[in-house]
């Protein structure tokens, strides 16, 4: 996932991981709707 790569130094931060997981969930939902 590009978000994880972009925020890689932040991965050890628990709150940052939650944000990344939230973004990935949103992007996954958008992809299902638009079917990229």
C-alpha cells in the first residue's frame, strides 16, 4: 500500500498505525465502489 510506504518511519507509532489502517480501509472501499 502506498500509504504505508509514504509513512514508513511512522509505522512504529500506534496512533500512526491506526491512521494508516483507516486510510487503507477508506481507499479499499473507494476502490470497490469505483472498481479501479
